[in-house]
């Protein structure tokens, strides 16, 4: 499960503790969490399943454009998504007013069957995508 953005923004303070446990867990979760999902049939930016992991495997897409929704875009986040469905493309929606490469979240972007995408948030509210062939 992706950590709360406030947990990742913590700064070190002088103490006897070398590293706060919550912060270390948040860093670990943001790098290695995994989730298998089925794309929401006839999904929209509002009704599609909200993913909550750094690595997402879409196991099934019943019909073309079934979708999933990204968590809010917070600077520093990265999510890798694989569409393991053999036949249909999945629609990837941004959350709320967030965008993916300047495409409105309500529109989303298509992820072809068998393709992978890495989404990185450089600026809060804006996902940048890097897609496999």
C-alpha cells in the first residue's frame, strides 16, 4: 500500500533514533508494494478501481477501455503498471484534476494489451508516462 504523502515528507530531527520506523516503512512500501487488479468494466475516472501500490499488474480487462484510477499525483511518486491481459487495452485514469502528460484525468490514457507503463510525478498534480513498445 502506498504511504501517506505526509509520512514521506518527514525530515530527520536530532534524536537517539537513527531512523524513524514509520518513515522507513513508508519508503519501503513506496518502492516494493504490489497489487493484482481487474480493470473496472466501463470504468470512468470516478468509478474505476483506485490502485494503491507502487507496482500494479492488471490481470484482466473484460472489454477494451475498462480502467483503473491512479492515486493523487504527489511529487516524487512513481507507479509501474503492466497490462497482462492478452487481448484488450486498459484505460488509465488520473485522480480528480490530475493529468497524465497534460491529458485530463477524466480522459485518461490507453495501455495496450501486454504493454507496461511507468508513471512518475515530478510536479504535484501531473503524472508523466513512459510506455513500453
